[in-house]
C-alpha cells in the first residue's frame, strides 16, 4: 500500500509538471516573437564562442568538492547510459560517481551543431529524471542535486554538473 501511495504521488507530480509545461507554451504572438529575437541573438553570440569541453569537465571535477570519487566514463558508454548517439558530438568528457552511492556526475559535450546539442540536452534531462527514480528509495538525500541540476546549453555546447555546489559549477561553465 505504501509503495502504491508513492507511485501515485510520483504520477501526480509528473502530471502537474506536464500541465505546467503545456500552460507555459501559450505565449502571445508578440511575446513569442520577442523571445524568438532574444533566442536568436543569444544563439548568434554563443555560436561564435568556442569551449574546451574536456578542460571544463576537468575544472568541474577538480574545483568542486564531491562526496564520492569521480571516474571518467569511456565514450563507448555514452550511448548506453545517456542514449547519446556518437554522430551527435565531436568532443566530450564525462565523469560519474565511482561508488554509485551518489548522483554526482559531470557531462560536457561539443555537439556537431546546435540542433544536435538540443538532442544531447534532452538525453541528459532524461538521465536526470531516471536518476531521480533510482535514488528516490535508494538514497533520497541525492534528490536535492537531481532536483536542481546545472544543465546548460550554449550554442552547440552542453554542460551538466550534478553536485552540491551549483554556484561554483555555474561560475566554471560561465
């Protein structure tokens, strides 16, 4: 009965999230046009900026304190863990918690283009949602970092950091 109540609560939360997302899609034409102009401007700015994803991943690993040790993930595992196809990115570096007791993770990708970066970001969002379900009963203390992850797309670059120091992660990513 207790598990049923938890599942019902999780389902209700997911439904509320979907309703909120659908409601936010109802912008007026002028507001949507203004947002589109801003998005285009930001994309043009980010398009001209180059990031070294490996250096940023290393900096996130070395300058933030983690509860668990982090191990570099082999690129062959990206598709298995994140469902990210190799043809979507040109450079990457990923670290995952060594012991599996925490949700701590770093994933930095340079996609082939901005559309591919959007696909990668969606895969990382799915990973975060799956991790929430995994840690819900296993280690609920980890839900804080999963509930407010640092997940940033800058043009064709995507950065994710799951840690207890979002301010530092955002500072490093820029």
